[in-house]
C-alpha cells in the first residue's frame, strides 16, 4: 500500500464508485520506507511519463486508486489486461494436449512454458497457429527438463519452397538462431538440440 501525500490537483483518471479516481500515479520512496505519491491520477501512462514529477529521482509509475483513508490501492491497468488477454490467446495456440504431458510434479515446466511464451510475445514473435503462415513452435519436453523451441516458416517457403531449398534452409537457420538469441538475452538457458533449441531456466 502507498500513503498518498502531496498529490497534484489533477482530475484525470477513471471515476469509480464513491468518487474515487483510478489511474496512473507517480510515486517516490519516502524517508520512512513507504512510498509517497507526487502526482496523479493520470488517465494515460504516457501522460504521466511527461509530467514534471516524472523527472524526480526515483519516480515510478503505478496504477490504482486512492482510497478514502488516503492509501493508494494498486490495481492492474487496462494495458495489463490487454497484455494478459494477448498472452492467453498465444497460449491457446500451443498443441491442444500440451499440458497433459505434465505430471503433478511438472508445475515448474508449465510455468516455464508460460514465461517463454511471454518473452517471445514481448519480442514481437507470435506462436505458430497451424494456418501455414509460420511462427514459433514450442513444445514442453519433461524428459529433457525444458521446452523445445523452433521456428516454422510460411508454407510457401517450408513446403512449396518457392525460393528453393537453400533459401528455406538458410531462413530456418537464421530464425532459429534469432529465437535462441532472444531467449538467452531474457536470461534463459538455451542449448541446441537438432535444428531447434532446448530452453530451460538458467542455473
């Protein structure tokens, strides 16, 4: 919880029941170890980022609403909701029975699959939707202690080979290396396995 003091006289944000305003707030660390709101609420995250208070050392953006007792209650933002919906749609593209290969002891592997999918989505990479347009193929492998990740090109290249076998092979190589680089940069342990890569938690 965040104690509110010194709040700017803004009228932005969404009005909730009881007249409370929900939106983006700029907070800084206070001397007592708590956080102090220095500006808000703002209706848009970008608007808060341009506020003069955003230049204060240690200023951070949080989303929520101020309660009647002066406490800032954090809440997921609309952007958070949109992101989670997008991630859910991507997870729905995994093989229909992907979670049935996991035992009760494989919760960590299931979590890894979600984390890898999130990292790929945040990099702008979509999972293969089996429509022939291509994308990332991701499959949990309990026996290997991780998830196998590879790239699938559009059917024009991978099946029809309209640009020839060499173009297919080179494109596949480049994209698989790109996937490995993106996931390694996000802190995962990535090891080649065949033409794909095995992704595990680092350490």
